[in-house]
């Protein structure tokens, strides 16, 4: 019977366990909030990087379209004037 705990000892032990669990959950919530903030930061960075890449592609496509149009005119003129004397 010496190994048996009294009701008071069990209540004290349970109280300590509950306090430890509450403290651990609070630490987990803080850590979760930190991870959440870091994750949102990474997502924002990724979106910004994707946006920059898309902007660069749009600029390249626009420049390519302009250059294509600029080169189409002399090409068209040369193909029409081929074999003939054309006044430019």
C-alpha cells in the first residue's frame, strides 16, 4: 500500500500535467503563428517573382512584335519590288 498515491497527490500531479500541456500548446501556437508569417512571406515573394518574370516576357513579346512589324515593311517592299525598279 506504500506505492499507492493519495487522491491529493494524483490531483497535484494532474494539475502539473495540465499546466505543462497548456504551456506547450501556447508555445505551439506561437510557433505556428511564426511559421504562418514566414510562409505568407515566401508566398508573397514567389508571387512577386512570378509577376516580374511575366512582365519580362510581356516586354519581350511586345518588343518582338514591334521588331517583326518593322521588318515586315522592308520585306514586303523588297518582295513587291523584286525584279522591278521601285521608288522608295
